[in-house]
């Protein structure tokens, strides 16, 4: 037995001249993430159709629900374009909904194939009549239905009811690559997720200051990277030892500027990494005014360390909104584990809120951090968390094993 999914692409349908590139990216992402199971994937204008073995249906749905570029996924029945076959499928769909307690329904038909003998209204009316005759517990209600039977008449006919939501947005990689400044907090994992939904492939950098920050703090960040990898399809993480840089900043003598100097140093390091991996942007979890280092003036100062665009998807978002998103994507419980990062441990009591741009730029130069920053980047530890690792993070160990092994699941 096989299960059939109708996949509704999202924003890519609005693209014109380069639509084929977006479609190719989405198809590539779906195939990559389903690696390890037997599947068939077909593409037609405005739709993808996926067939998997019934035992893998729940896994396939999970994968599709975490693949940016997909608006919705429906368990569907694929049928010949014959009215009697379509009506039979509509009754089958309605029977399952009635068994769940539904009582009211309506039918919506999209007829792309204009040679089909019934128009959209006629097909909907015929299906409504067939269902009510076959199932006396159901009645048509076009204004307040418990469920909708969707009929799509294309190269074949597809009939389905409920649609599970996808992440929407654009396929990962369709907008190039970015470097995410990933800390152990709530904000940066959400920022990475949001930019993945905008089509950005993500590599992350974490700044570690052992022994001032514990190994548990690094493990926490690595777990966050694996969580984000379920949306990005995998995650390269650069672990940069920043102890010497931070100590040198602390010895500079202007405690009130320590956080700003550290942010500038981090941005400089991220810029170097971005150049080496050919990334087009730097991503941060900063939100305007949320903490002292995130005033408009301070953001300008840290951004001056790179010529790349600095993408801040949370810039105007309330903290509660960010927390809600973190809960939804499964990073919140990890982010609140009590292992502090280097930013927290070296924060001054009275930080600079409105810096003199030229003065602090000159002070940063006087610290002569560049050689230490380059040395730290050169010695950075690179880790790769595969999509299989992400599956294990979500408790799908059996599929993770076959995904990482590179062989099909038996």
C-alpha cells in the first residue's frame, strides 16, 4: 500500500522569469530530506505529487511540514478523470471525515483541464449529491462546513479534504547563503529559522570563551543548531574560541564599552567566515531596544565591521512573539537551559547606550584585535549537523539512522 500526498508550493508560484529555478530548488530540498525511504515525486504546474509506502507516511508528512517553500500538504486520492471514479473518491474522503464526527461539508472544484465534460460548478454539485446520498449523516453547508472536499482536475483527478500547513516562504538556498551568529539565547535560533523560510541557506558561528563559559554552554548551542537543521536541511556550525579576544577587550580599560567591542569583534569574525564560505549576508537575532547593545546607534557601530548586509528578522518583533515562535519550532526549552554565554558574563553594569561613533571606532582600532580575531577564526572547529542528526533531535532515530547511512530504509 502507498500513501499519496498533494503538495502545494508557496511563494514560488508568484515568480515569473526565474520560477523554474525556485521550483528546482524546492524539488531538490524535498528529495534531499526524504533520502533514505522509497518515494516517487512528480512535478506539475502549481503542484508536486509525492507517493510513499504507507509505513513511511507519517515521516514523509513530518518532513514536508518542515520544508520551507511548501504552503500545504494533503493526503489525496489520485483518480482517473472519469466522473464516476471521482465521485467514488469523494465519498471515500467524506466517510473518513464523518467517522471523525463531521456533519457539514462543501465541495470546491478546480478544473484546469477544460476538456473535462463537467465544469467546476457541475462537478461540485455532482459530488455533493453523491456524498449526501451515500452518507445520510452529512449535509451540504457552503457557509460553515466542518470540512471541504477539494477536487482538482488536471492531467489526472485529485481528491482530498484536510490540508496540513507547511512553513510557507521560499526554498532553502534560493536566496544564497548567510552566516548566523548563534548564541544559546532565545532570539538567534528564531532568526535563523525565519531566514531559512526566506530561502537563505544557513551556516552558524558560535563564540566560545572557555573556561569562562562551560562545555555545557557549547553543547546547548550545538543542540540548537541541530534543531534549526530540521528547517535548513543541515547545518554547518563554526565554533570559534574567543577567550583571548575577550580578555584583550577587558584589559582595554573602558568597561562600559566592553559589550560593544565584543559585538564588533564578533561581527568582524563573522565577516571573515562569510568571505571564506562565500556567504552573502550575516544574520543576527537582534531586536531594536531589547538590550543595551541593540540601540540604533550601537547596531550601526557593530554593523560597521562588515560590508555585507546584516539581516535582523526580529528587529521590530516583540519578545513575546519571539518566545511564541521559539516554542513552536522547538528551541525555547533548550534556550532557557541555565548555561550562560560570553555576552552575559562580560556585560558591564552601565553599558554605553548612545556611543560616539568615531570615538568608539577609534577605540576598537586601538585594541588591535584583528590578529587575535583572525587567529581565532583560523583555529575554529567546524561541525556539521546533518538532516539525519536533526531527525534524531526530534525522536525519529530509525529514520535518522537510514538517512545518515545513505541507504534506503528496509
